[in-house]
C-alpha cells in the first residue's frame, strides 16, 4: 500500500485569540480527526477538536499558542500517512488511493491518469487526464469501472471518451 500523506482537513484561519484554528474538513467529520494525535509528520499535535456546527471544525494544537501563530497556519493542509487510516471493507476506497493511478481500457489501451475524484450528489466520478491534457469523467460504478488495484484503474471502453 502506498503510504503517501492523505489530507483530512485544511486550516481556514484563526478562531479567537488563544490559538484555536478553524478547519475545512475533507474526511468523515470531526471524528476522523479525533482518531489522530498528530498531523504533518508530527509537526502539529492535536489537543482538542470540536464541530463548528457549520460542516467544519475548531481545533487547538499544542504548537499554536496565540492568534498570530494560528493565522500563520492559514492554508495548511492537515495530513496523516495513508497507513494511519482505518481498514476498509470490500467495495470501499479512499479517494487518495485512486489519485495518480494509470487509467486504461479493459483491452489495455492507455487512457491517462486519475487526477480527481468528485461527487456532485449521485455517485463518485473519477476525472482522467489524457496525455494531451484533455480531461473526461467516468462514474465510479461497476459498468464503467470494472476494477482497479494499486497500479491501475480499468475503464469500460464505452465510457472511455475518444
């Protein structure tokens, strides 16, 4: 398994004057952050985190003592190693596991590289960038993506835009 860093949240700015920060969450909410004591290879130690009741969170880190230090963190991604994430059940995946995969048809024809995973309400969509820079999206359903592994994502020919 690739152990690259996975981003769970990003610092949106300071909250108050005592060093707390506002977070934009990318994972499964506040509980996904509570499962980790440290972020960014140990550079930030989580002391407490709570929901902001608006879809984000408020956090305090041991290394951040005041508002000025909190403001300097604005834009910082909070990452953990992929190996620190919980194991998945069959059929589940982390978006980070799909990003960067080589995409090809069932016949082995190269299509490009997975550059994004989006969800606009119905199902996840993988965005594939062709070598010429053009991009297309494929729904992450069995009919369109019959499978993937750590090295490649297979796209049914009918869904591979030409």
